[in-house]
C-alpha cells in the first residue's frame, strides 16, 4: 500500500484530502506545520508528498527543496495562488505537479495515482535485470540461480548449475573433462575427472528428453563435452 504524507496547515483541507485518498486505498499521514512535516519527510519513507505552500515554521518551497536534495519521490504542491505556482516552476525546485485551491478532491486523487504509477515505472525500469542465459528452450537465470527447461523449473545442485551454466555460456566449444574439472571445482577439491562425468549424467537427466540421444550436451568421444548451439 502506498504511503502519502500531507503537509497542510488548514486542517479541513488536510482531512478532506486524507479522506479521498484513503477511500482510494492509500495510507495517509498528516502534519500541520512545516517543521514537523519536513522532519518526517526526510526521516521516513513515503511514496508521495503533498505539500501546501504557505505553512507555519518552514514553507512548502523549502520542504520541496530539501526532499528533492535527498529523494526522487513524487511531490505534489498545493497552493492558493496561481502566482505561487509560477514561482515554484521558476525556482526549479523539482516538484512533479501543482494544484491550485480550490481543487476537486477526485482530481487530486487522479493526479496522485498518475504520479505513483509513473514513479513505479521509473523505478522498475532502473532495477538491474537478472543475468539470463537462454539456449533452445533452456533458460538459466544466473542471478537467481534457477533453471527452466521448456518452461518447467528444474532443481540443480550447486556444481551441476555451475557446470551447465559454463557449458551453455560457451556453446559450440569442446572442453575436456580436465578443463571442466579445473573450471568448476577448485584445485583443492577432492575428486577427479570422473566427477565431471557423473555431473554431466545428472544434468542430462534433467534437461534431455532422451539421455541416450542428448540434444544439448554432446559427448565428443575421446575428447570431452560440447554444448550444442
Ligand atoms: Ca497554508
């Protein structure tokens, strides 16, 4: 649920805004003076701020400026005077929207929703994407360490996962068992190249339709293995 902070000294207006926003499913907090409002805006995490311009202690200009120095959260400025809105724009304080009093509460709600939706899209487009390797129906999510074969998730042990990923990331390249052992198991590992054979067998059981006729990991007799492109 999105949390909204309203900083507004006119209690009736603040309550009206709160009622409408709560009816739309938002969680709303109110502060009636600028000092408290600024304090909470900086210390707590809200998803959107609605700031009145003329406030006791600290005005809306200053609150907007300080929030913007610290956060990208959407800010909606509310003012009684059209002139003030031009002033906010002119100051380039980084407010996202401006509403003049009197305004219709449903219009305020619509604007809040639009800004939250836009901000969510912005955040999700900046989120780092998982590192994915995809070859012919096999999808390996390296970040989440998960594997899907034709859409069905399969469970792999750590080494099986590492070996499959290494081969899939270097398709069409023949590796000897020694090379694979060195690559996947560190030098101090107990074991030998037979371990590689065992792991390849396990991987094939999970990814191949017919383990006797592997379509993904081929055995190159006398040499090693190759992930078919
Ligand atoms: Ca005011």
